[in-house]
C-alpha cells in the first residue's frame, strides 16, 4: 500500500477539523437558539461563524505543518549528507522540543563519525609511513637476490614470491597514503594542458609488456581523429589509468585480453578499458567505488584504489563509470572535459 506523505495526512486532518467545527457551530445554533430566532439569516450567520472558526483552525494547522515539515526536511537532508560521507556537519536547533532533541542526536552522531573518520585516517597514515621503510628494504634485497645465479629451484621461486608480494604491499601503501591526503585536504593537482592520447599511449606501452609476461594481451585502439587537449595533472591521470588497467588484468585474468580505446565527442575525451573476465555481481556494482569496499571476488586488494581514482577524476570535473560489459567482463569509462569545455580545475 502506498504511504501518504506527512503533508497529505495533515491536510486531510485539517479538512476534517474544519468540517467538524462548521457542523458543531450549526448544531449549537439549532440546539440553543429559540425557535423564533431560527431563521435563514441567523442560520447563515452561524454558518459564517463556523467557517471563520474553521478557517482559523485550518490556518494554524497549515502554519504548524509548514514549520514541522521544514525542520524534518532539514534533518533528512543532513542525514543524507552524513550517509554520503560528510561527517561533522551540524544541524541548527531552533526549539527545545522533540525535533530539537532529534537534532541534538543527529549532531552528536555526526560529530562522533567525524572523530572516528579522523582517527581512522591518522592510523592509516601512521601505519603506511611505518611500512614504507621495511617494504623498500624487502623489495630491494629481493631484486638483488634475483641476480644471484647461485639461487635456483624453489629458493628462486620463493624470492620471486617475496618480490611480487612486496610490490603488492607497496602499491597498497601508496594507495593508503593517497587516501589519507585526500581525507586531510592535502591532495593537490598540478594542472596543465595535456595531450591525453600521448599520455595514454605511454601507459599502454609501459603496462603492455608487464601484462604480456602474465599471458594477457593488451589491445589499444587509437582515436580515428586527433583528440583536442584537456586540462589536467598528467601524473595523477596516469595513476588512474594504471590502476584501472591493473584491476582489469587482476580481475579479468581468465579472459586473457584487455582492450583500451580513446575517442572524443564535442565536449569530452573518453577512455574505455574492457576486460573479458567474469564481471562484477550486479548487487556489488553500486559499491565498487566506495572506500574500503571489497567484493566477493577472490582477488585481494586494499579496497581504496577505485575510491582514489574516483576522487582524482572528480577533481578533473570528469566522470568514472564501472559497469558490466555486454556478454561478459567489466567496462570502465573515463570521461574528461576538453580544455575548451571545462571550467577551471
């Protein structure tokens, strides 16, 4: 059954009260006035008095309804913003009543969430910095040991595993540090006019060889026409593209192919990356870009790589879309406004 809104219910109640007041006024007139005074003019006067009283009641109801719904809508909007991650926002309190008590509760919840978010960010930053030094040592020594021809068989395989896992942990540490910079407001862009086609070709050339070592073919489709320049931070955008390619290789490994293409329309440059893996369960798609979200897949990760990518693209006034491709696999689409179309970043 469809629920009626608070405003609709109050209007119905006000109409009922108005009708009741009119009926009561007429009944009082009939029961109390002497028979000789029960004329049409007197009845009309009684009816007008009832209408006036009912109008007063109706107006008071509507004014109260307007005040109540306005305060509830303010609380609803604040709760929505808190649910989206705007921890710490406060709602103004106007009266010491039930709505005022609810406002106090929302404000306390928001403040506690902000404190928890800050503590989490400080903890991640501290741990990440502490991990960088030993990880650098492990990576360096494992790479050095790989050149030692005396290390063979299972020992060499073990060194390779150490090197690969150290690299994976280093990537996670970098992602966590980027995340804390975003949270603390220390995340900045070095914006200049960029040739996105050249930047993407560098990424494809760099990463294509690495994917080939894992038996994955990277297919790049260049634009048919020259793509106009964009405004952006080249290093940050390379970080986004490498992260997307890494995810495509990691989660779509069984498809053996990753396709990259660059196109442009009147307003945007569009980069698409598609793999041919199993795809993402439909119930998980809305959450894949949320920080610390990990789906049901067997692959491991920090859960913040796409969240950082989303933030970088948003700072460029662009969009990042993740969806399941037709038939199978995942399709990631990055849209970045052309230099002539974008606002200042």
